[in-house]
């Protein structure tokens, strides 16, 4: 049974996943806003869009690191429970 402090706090992996999702979402929205005028034919292709796409990639990597951290924590807890 978890106490209240554990129940209210997110696991480190969960925080990484949430942060990565936010960064990815910001990058995706910024990319769409940047590309929309190009697709409508009103502006030339924005070269800095590649940087925005990289922002999405960074968010994806951070979220992936959170997933792997959650897996590692789960395995560690399972080993500790099996050792008891």
C-alpha cells in the first residue's frame, strides 16, 4: 500500500514522458503554423522549419527516455519484491 506522498508524486519516468510530450506538442504546433502559409502558397519554404522539426525529435527522445526509465524502475521494484 502506498502512502499519500507516493500516491501524489509522479514517478521520474512519468515526468520525463510528460515533459517530452509537451516539447513534442509545441514543436508540432509550431511546425504546422510555420508550414501552413507555405502550403497556401503565400510564403517561400521556411528553412527554420527544420529546427522546429528537431524540437519535435527532442521531445520524442525525452519521452522515450521516460519510458525506458519507467521500465527500469518497474524492473528494479519487481526484483526487490522477488528478493523478499
